């Protein structure tokens, strides 16, 4: 196991944050020892499915389960399917997207569902994610539907023919219009135009609609991480 000092979340929420990453080989004694070494105000445990038998430890130590992250991927090399149109966002289009985020665009992840975190700080966290990822080389693309940008995808090339989607969503005015499939295809279209390859992303188990859309588009589940949290 390892303990990660999540300084970025302290910037986002103003509380010290640590993540306890459990390994498949850790036994109950080492897990309890790892918990004993946590001192942060916001404590996060990330547990692989092979360790589910030890999940009762976290309830007994004051942790609450809040979500699973479902890690999925697909390879679109030789895809051969029609994909939606997109565009690289301009600065003004990015600002419009940030305005939607501030208005409360996301509702299903562990931060949005945590009553300890004010909604405005959760929204600000997503803004920070956007700027941080762009600084690391990510590209912000907009999904085009009837000539309007109706959503965005933040995607980054991490290796030769390997891409990661770190954040995506449909703008609130267009939610409920059954555009999830097009939103998933937006990232695929960008990857296809840039040499094809494999694309990875992670989806909260609280967001079944997004998971369903990704699986229907051809993504496969490769792993799951269970998330437990505790506030001190």
C-alpha cells in the first residue's frame, strides 16, 4: 500500500487530504496500520476488488463507501464506424463551458454528493481540473450537434496511440436529449483523427447513464476501484 498526500485537493477544498491506496497483497493488519498512519482532515481509501473481503475494516474505522470508479477502455484502430463532429474549443468557448460547470453541471461523483463540500468549491475543483489538464497537454474539444456545442471532452495523449479522457459532460440545457452516445463518440472521433489507438477513462458507479453509453459504444470494463471516505 501507499499513502498519497493529495495537495491538489487541499487547494480545492481547503482541507488536508490523504489517499490510502490498498494493494492486492495487503493483509488486514497492514490495512489497519495504514489507516493508523492517516492524519489528514479528508481521508480517502482506494480499494481493489480483490480486497473486498477486507472492506468491513473501513466501516469499523469510520469510513463510508461513496462510489466505485469503473475503469474502461476501447481501441478504435480500424473502427470503421460513423462518429460525431467536434471542434477544438476557442478560449471564449472554453469560458462558456466553465460557466456551465460553475452553474452545477456535475451531480454524480463523490465530491458532488459529499455534503461536507460546498457546491461552489466542487465546481471550482472541476475548473482547476480543466486548467491543470490543459497545462499537462490535454485538448478541450466540443461536441457539435446541429451546429451548436452541446458538451465537451477533455482528452490527453499519454503515450504512442494511447489517450485518456479525464473529464467530459453534456451542457445542462442539452441534458435529457439522449445525447450521451454522441458525447462518448466525440472523444472517439478525436482519437481517430489523430492516429487512432486506445482510449481510457473512468466512470463513477453513480453515473449509470454514462456507463451504459460507453459500453454501448464498445468500451470494455478492465478494473474497478472502490472508494471509501472519512472526514475528521
